[in-house]
């Protein structure tokens, strides 16, 4: 499911769910977690059905009957088993009058309301996963049966069957930001988009050992790491040990739900003991194979003395003001990520762009960090990648075990102008763009075989012609289709015009997707050919320690890569004008909706 589809889905779900809340006597706080719990249950059921289908494909037959699936089968597939009474289809198809269903709880007591049945379903789910014990909401008797039944119906949406990536985290954050904006924006906390999470995981390449996320939010780093390990033919739960800290209780609960749905186990601590500035909740300093995080940016008023006592500061404290407080905690986080690594560990994290060349004590810490030789890769990311914030950021990567030949070198990538526009407020990296950026890192590390495998992957999709020829032919086909459609629609009978237009639109869309892949292949091959790294102005550069010292210990990629020639910016004028036109139509539609809403309000006020 792409971002545009998710945005429409979450908006539709929210509108429906909020209409119900407005018609009830429940406060937002009473309504919030139960609604998120139903989203979780629907998400869990979707994954359950997919895994069940996989299990049944190879299921043995005894006496002419297929052997029934069991909870242990789901454990082997890293998925959450759902008893019948906890399956969404069971709940959504219950009769209107629950008493007529004659449902009894485990203790033999009859259940007379839908709220009791849903509470029981949550208890059954918790019984399947030790880490979910006491986590799922069980306040559904506060809801009327009519309200709860309608909520179940709303979330019985087939679009939720497309659960790729951290969709539950995305929809959760949208709902939370609507329910309680103060919680959603507390201390700069915001959802980490899938493309940034996936980039961090792909560059770190976790395979086995201890992984910590000390600002774990909804658990996207764990989920994506689990997917990466499983894709290599290993079991994430057997190969990895996951530890998380998350100060916000809501987020920690969602993290546990999210991990459970993906069949992952881990230890997540929350609340005051999980305030990383003052606690190493899992005693992991110096013990981690991998550290991943998107910490809150630019946190202030951190108590310096308590932070000093908590340790994990190999390069000393950042600047302290007269009140004994650290005015910006970015370099506390950076220090922690380094301190948690074992002697061969790798770290990847998101950080405010300003941290790459901030001055004062920050610069002193950065200099000491660079002199370790363990700073590996720095990537600049442009605006509008975050779902609820519009700000640039950087991805930092440490590698304590990198090859000796690279020890005093850092790969800088400026990707601020390399992205796909989702809409006027959101950008992302497509899967192919992530692979291309990853390929630059492979070549820097000397892993040419991985680069060549990517070229083969492109050829598998595009054919064996040269990439520039594929681009040219695809552009011609699209141009011809656009010419044909006008004539075809004009010739069609009135009743067939829409069908003909839709058929051509589908063909053009498919060809445009193909063209986009071809352009990404050409983008990569024009720069690095068959697999030889070279510095590319405006994009990437390998700098050694002396050059970094000459730049006053800056880690800002733009300071090293320079500026690409304007004629090589790769922007297709026709495509960009189409994007601008679509954005204009969207703005006009929003304006019309706003004016209509204002007019209705004025009429209701008698004006």
C-alpha cells in the first residue's frame, strides 16, 4: 500500500470513527486506546489469515482430512495465533443481541454485551503472547453495543489487508495526533517514515545479535529489522534479541502490539525508567551489535548532573547553561548510540540536520567522534519526509568494525534532491531509489557483487537492452498512448467513452511505472557503470580525516559533495508540470471544501 492510499484510508477511518465518538458520551482519552486496540486486532487478523493460508498449502492430510492449524504453526512463521473467539470475522458477524449467541467466558459466566466479548477477545490474544500481557485495552464495556458494533464494521475494511511495512504505526500516529495533539508532539516525538527506517536497516544489514532502539516509538525499527533477517532465510526471533526504551506509554504499548503482530519478541520498557537521559534501562552500554533510533530532536532542559551520573558519555557532556541544564540534547543521543555499541557494532539513526555542524561543545564531541575512525556514512535527507513535520534531517551511521582501509574515511551522500513526490506535503524514497542509495554504500565498502546483483535485478524487470534505450522506448510508448487515447475516446460510443478512457489510463500508468524504474536504472548506471565507485558532484564523496578537519570537523554532506551541474538535474519538465497541476487541483479541492464548510457554519449561525 502506498502513502497516498494510506492517507486516504486513515482519513476515511478517522472521519467515521470520530463521528461515532462525537455522538457518544466518551471523552477522547476514554476512546483513544480502545479504538487503537480494535485497529490492532484487525491488523492481527489480516496477518493471521495470510499466514494460515501459507500453512495450509503444505498441510498434511490424515484420513482424508487436512490437519487443523495450531498455535505452534504460527510461532514457526513468526506470527500471532488467534483463537476463533479473537478473530475479527467472528466478532464482526456476531448477532445484534449478544444474549442470543449464548457465549460464555472461560469461567463459565455468560457474556451479555459486545463489550464483554471484545474484552474476552483481547484476553485471549494476550494469552498467546507473554509480552502482550496487560498491554491490550479492555475497557470495551464502556461502549454501547451499537457504537462498538459500528466501530468493528468501520475497521472491517479490506484495505487493511494490505499491511506492508509499519502501516499500523502510521495509522496509529494519525489517530493519536487527532485524539491528543499534545501527546503526539511531546518533546519532538514523531513517526519515522518507512523509507528512512528501511534505509537505516539496509545499510546496517542486521543478521544476528543484540539490537537496541532507545527511542523505539511504535517499533518500526524492530519490525523492519525482523523483515530483513527473515528475508535472508533466517528466523528473526532466533537470530536477534530486541531491546527498546520508550518514555511515552502509548507508544510503548503500540510497539508491543506491532511486534506481536509480526511475531517478534522483545523487551520494551517505558515510563520514567525508560527516560534515556537518566537511565540505561537494560544495562546495554557496550553490549549492542546494532543500535537504531529516531530520537526526539533538539530536546532542552535536560538536567546535566543527573545525565552525568547516568554515564554513557564517552566524549563528555554537551554545553551546560547557568541553570545546570543541557540546552540541546542532540549530542547526548549521538553519544549514547556510540556508547551502546560493542567493539564491532554498527549504529544508524535519524538526527536533526543542524547537528552535523553545530558549534561549541557539540563540535568538540564531534571532533572526538570523528577521530575514532568509526563514523561511516552520512546522508542528507530533504524536507517533507516526516509524516507530521516538515523539516530536513540527516541519517548517521557508525561502524566500529569497518575495514581498516576505510577507518579514516567517511562516505557523504547528499540526497536532498533525490526523492519521489507523494503529494504536496510528503516525499519518500521509492524502493528503487533506496536500492540506488544503498548501492553507493556497497561500492564505498568494496561490495561490488551486491552492486552487480542490483544491475541484474534491473535487467530482470526491464530486459537486456541498454537502460538509456529502454527509457527512450518507454517515453515513446507513453507519448503514442496519449495520442491514441484522444482519438479512441472520440470514436467510442457515448456509453463506452469512460471505459475506453479508463483502459488507456491504466495502460499509461503501467508504462509510467515501468519508465520510472528505467530512469532509476539509468540514474545509477550513468554514475557508476558496471561497478566502480567514483565521487559524483552534488551527490556523493568519500572524504578522509584531513579533509574533514579542513572543514572544521563538519559532517554536513553538502560541504563535501559540491553542487551538481544544472543540466544534469534529471527533472523531466512534462512530469514536473503534471505534478504541479495535480497539486493545484488538490489545493483547489481543499479550498472548495473549506468554503463550503464556512458557508454551512454561517447559515447555522443565521448570518
